[in-house]
């Protein structure tokens, strides 16, 4: 592998007339070697993005033949990572190492992928580590064929590379740019399209263009279809590659992100009279915003909230991480017990109370519905009224304890306390 420029630090400006929007602007750091350097892959990605009005600021360090182990102690690489504020840091291992036997990969590859990923997360917890899944050589790695038989063919070497990059992404909760999968589809379906340079290892311009379109699709989560940037290729070849990337990457983006931690908002709660204790059970959130349905809010992770009045309240939790958010909404029922005889106040009577098997409810106006609710707000039984001012409700299935009975009439929904023996 040739020794190439040790540092390429470039700024790519969009030449499209479309105005740049923050959501379509990314900062990307490429850490790799000549597979990234040849044909200036970072610039190809930026130029492809610019053709649709998107914007990529990139920096790169791509010395020829470099391994992740070498990058882990390279001051240029570590300094660029330490700058932080990258949306993605792309990691590309030396072209042969990940295809070697598992013991060697465990010793020479995976620890340094983990080390670099740790640096990336320490510099900026919002940065995504993006693993550049490279391809098998055109006719396999003949120099190491006798050493490890899977390397004897393109298919064997390529399969090992796909497996090992998947392992890197999995063990580091990263994202995958599946360039190798795109290359294999092109090789299988369009054999006349030459992805390789003369050395049968490095990419031709066509191969680099396929990689660039893959990176754009993964990073922006946008279809490459409709983009007219050809990168110096014939219009027909470029269109074919975009169609393959759309099929292999855009149509299954969840696969590329399957190891990246998913943000999920979730909470449970329990109540004591008018006070609700909320337990935040969200996954992978950094910031939390609560609204309690009574005009108040909180940014605590698991707040305790006291309500001023009985009623049904819509509680919303928004969990945030970097530029993503997830929302969950639940209804909580609050009953302020022990302050008044609510049955008398609302002219609702429950007989008997305490009860065992059933109760009869009488109201001052026709009953529309009755709900029996646990003290944590879970509706256990629902009964629909028939236009009468009384209704009989079964208690079968309820354990002994205290419940809330919500009786709805034209005048509203009124809570009463029920003891089941």
C-alpha cells in the first residue's frame, strides 16, 4: 500500500443555490488510510451533498497503510478527535487486518477500535462513530491465502471484512457505512462496472463514488435518488450506483443504525392521595422535560408532583439526546381523599362501601359511565350507563384494597373512594 499524504484538512463549501439549513449540515472527521485518501472520498461526499443543497464540513487524516492502532497514538488523529463537535467520526481500518483470523483481530483490531471510540465519546458524547466497512480485494488476498484460506477469494475476504466491521460497530454501539455490501451488489449485478484500481485493491473512481453515495445516504438519512452529481462518471454509471445504494442502504437504514443506542421515552408512576411519584424509565436520554397537565413542569429526571385538585391530568415526558427527542404521554387520575365526603358533594352514592362482590351507584343525573381505577391510575373495570341514574357494577377480579370510582354524568366525572374487602 502506497504511503500517501499524512494529513488532508479540507473545508468543503456548498456550491448549490439552495440555502443551507442546520438540519442538513454535518461535521465529519475521516480517520483512515489510502482507501479514504484515493480519489478524495471526503470531497466526493461533500460534493454529492452540495448537489442537493446539503453541506458537509470535513477534516481527515489518512496516511497510507495506517491501522487503527497507529491512529490511536497519532497526534494528528487524536487532536482532531479531541476538537469534538463532530456529527460523525469515520473509522477505517487497514484493508487486510479485519479479515485475518479471529484471535489476531481480537488482539490487533478490536481493542483499538474501542480505544478510538472511547476518545470520540469523551470528546463529545453526541458524536456518532461510523465504521467504514471496506471490501474484499478483487481476487482475494493471495499473499495471505495460505495463512488463512478464507482470504483466497474475494467472497471469502469480503465476508470476513463485513463480519468484523459488524463486530466493531456492535461492540462500540456505532453506525455502519456498508460500502462492502454495495460493492458486492454491483459486482454481482453489473460485472462490467470496474470498482477497482489497477492494483485490484484500491477503489477506482467508480468505486469511490459508490462509497461516497453510501456515506451520504447513511449520514443524512436521505435517498440518493434525484441527485444529479456524477462525480466524473458517465451519467448512466452514476445513476446505476445511486439505484444500488438506494436499494442496499436507504431502504434498510435501520440496519446501519441497529447498534446505535435508541432513544426511548418511558415512565411509570405511583400515587399517594394528591401526590404522584414519577419514575423515569427512559433509555439513552440526556435531558428530560416534564409537563404535568396542570400548567406546571419540571426538568428533574424523576420528579414528585403534588396536584391541587382531583381530576384526570395529561402528563407528557420528552426525553432528549443531542438532536433527537422522543415523547411519551400518559393520563394520571388524582383523587384528593380524606378532605370531604365526595359522594355527598357530587350527589353520588356507592352502596355498600366497603363492598365485596358488587356495588350499586346512584347519581343525581343519568350515569354515562363508571370506571374503577387503582391508586396508580390504572383503569381496571369500565361500565357504560344506559341513561339511568343508577347502575350495578361487579367487583369480581378486584383484590382487597382501596380504589377510586370515577362516575361520569352530564355534569362531569366525579371521583369517590371505594374499599373492597
